[in-house]
């Protein structure tokens, strides 16, 4: 009855692949919480570390930048380091997702929910 549908006729196989993908996605979500990246600004004077999900975990500020006159500069360096870390986190998450989708035979640029 479903012979004319080709690969679409194998619903059991499709369901199995969908369940496998769901399991791998759940594992990747867990892994993203444990992968950390570090962004920096001011030639390393300010460093921000976050997970691949973008959650800020650590902020390291070199004490040499603490001068009352430089408050705005310090604030800018902190923001720049956090933005750099978040950008790196997004890139790392995309790389990990590309590995997963490639392994499943899906297009590398397929946008999945995260």
C-alpha cells in the first residue's frame, strides 16, 4: 500500500530516527551547560567565561584597571568581554549543533531550537 511513497513509506524507520535525534538533542543540551568559553577585552585585562548556552559563569578583572577616573573605561571593558564570551558561546553552540546534524544526515545549516 505504501510502496509508491519510497523512503516516506518507512514510517517506523522515520520514527526511530526522530527518537534518536531527540535523544541526541537532549544530550547536546546537557553538554552545552558544561562547555565553557572565555572572551576578553583590553588585551586580557578583563575576561568573561560563560557556558556554550551563554550563561555567564566567571568574570576576571585585572586589578591594575581600578582607577576612579577610569570608571567608564572599566565598564566598557567588562561589557566588551561579556559580549565576546557570548559571541564565542554562540559560535561554539553552532559548531556542536553542526556536528550533530551532520551525523544525522541533516543539512549543516539547519536551525534547530536553541
